[in-house]
C-alpha cells in the first residue's frame, strides 16, 4: 500500500506530443502500464514512481513536472508564498483531486496535489 506523506514527491508528469507513441515506447521498452484519462492525459504505473504524460502541441523543453502531496492545499500554498515562491497555476481540480503549481527561486516549476 502506498502511504501518502505530506511534502514527499508523490508523482511525476511529463509532456508528450504523441500519447500513442509514448505508450507504445514505454510499454515495449520497460513494460509500464497505462490508464487513459481523456484524449490529453495518460497515467503510468510500474516505473517505481507513478506518473503521467500530458499531451502538448508546444515544443517540449523541460517536460518533467514533479508533484508533491499535501493533505491541505491551502496550507501548502501559503507555505510556498511565505517562502517567497511564486504561484504559477492557482488551485484547480482534476480527476482525482486538486492541485496548484509553483515556481521555486531558480524558476523550476513543481506542483502540490491533494485528494482531500
């Protein structure tokens, strides 16, 4: 059983232009399994850390999004603001929960999600 712990990396997302090609590659090369969530998102498992691929038309420059878990998004968001991080995307809902994206002092974008 995967226990979710506040402030731990819980999930990682990548960008991809062709989700069918991505699924075929990772299934063939590494035997990952996939679950589709609409036409623009596919989650993967079997990699050691669960994650997903989001379809994009844009050029993929830094395609990884590290996602932390926290049971209280409002508190986590305030802690990011208090630490002088920037909110890149405010709290929004998605299938399975809610999350927000933030920028750290070096400009890295990460996200925090909650199923609460």
